[in-house]
């Protein structure tokens, strides 16, 4: 397993009584904040942040209910709360104007944050942000659908992180990801529990996040004036179909395709994704 920079952890106060865990990888260059997908946490960005931290000041966060962050007092997992978590971290670290990188829900949170507080970010690189369009998905499917049901059935307890790693690496979608990225996810995605380990983002919380995926992002894309690169994979699943439409609807958006990768691209090929992110960030400086 590749050794990564060990980030400094800081708890940041957000809305709804939430304490957000942030991971500061250091670096003296331009600020870059990394936002994770549903059910994940900020540390699965370790391989990418390690590659970029020589040139950039990298910070990732655990959204509410994920990783080491707390759950809202009312247990609501509304995505506007994710955007408030992000804005709280940007404010705490005085990162404005900064660069933002987001995956799936993390990308959506960046777009929501921009709609709440315009031009917070100088440039954003988003891999398949979840932006529900009525023209693409029915209301029924957009409210979590099978993803929420699967989350509630997810195996949460293992005898060890090693057992969890072996299980994940043996079946899709994680059987196709980079070993270092999967170890980063497993290492920091579980906490000690009885004689084993348990997922930090419990299945019920993940399901609530999926069920809250209907937002106003799509209707308000025209209000996002920052430069946005929307990247998509080649698997033709729902998020990949959405990506080019999102890019087209953004005033300063452009689309980039990774035809050999899937929705889990940041974990499948961290070196390639880090290089692409670096090139985009260098362009905008």
C-alpha cells in the first residue's frame, strides 16, 4: 500500500449542529478543496492529494453523516446542508477564491455552494455531478430508487479492515479500482466496533442522502458563472448521461470524457485524474 501524506484533521462548525472533519494535506500553492461522493469520505482522495500537494494546498472534507463528521441534529441529509458544510470549510480556512474538485454528490455540492454564494470558486472540476433533470429521470427514480434500497441492505460490519478490503476488491464496482485508493477508502471509512469494524457512514444515512437527491441545481445552472469542467465516464450509466448536459447548461462549462472509466474514475485511475486536474488548475492560474 502506497504511503500518502498524513493530513492534519480539523473540526469545523457548520449548520444544523454539524461538526465537519477536514483533512489538510498542506502545501504552499493555490488552495484546492476536494469533495467526495455519497457514502464515502474525504480521505479516499489521499492518492490524488498526495500527487498534487507539492504544487497545491490540498484540503478535503467529510460531509455531514460521512467519515468523521457528525450527523445533523434533525437527521436530515438535505443536499443544501452539504453545500453549507463546504462553504463553512472554505470560510474557516479562508480559501477564497479557491479551486474545487468534486465527485458525484461532491460535485453537486460545489454547484449548490456556487448558487448560494456565487464565485466562491475560481474553477471547478467535477466528475459526474448528480444533477437531476426532469427530462432525463422520472421523479420516482430521482428520489434514491434502488440505490437507497441497496444502501439499507449494505453489509456494515466486518471482522477487520483487511476482510472489508478483500470483499470490496473481489466484486464490482471496487474490483476495478486502484488498490491504494481502495485502501484509503477502507482505512478511514470504518471505525472500531466490538470485535471488528463498522462503516462510519451507516446504510440508513447513505439511503437518506440518496433520497434527498432532488435539488434545485438543474434549474439554477445558468446562475453558476465560475469556470466548470464537467468530466464523465464511458459506461453510459445515468451519471455519465447527465454530465454533457450539465456542461452545456453552464454558462462557462465544458465537457471532458474519460471513455475507459466509470463513475468511480477518481478511484480507478488516480494518477490520470490527478494529472487532468493539475492541467486544468494550471490553466486557470
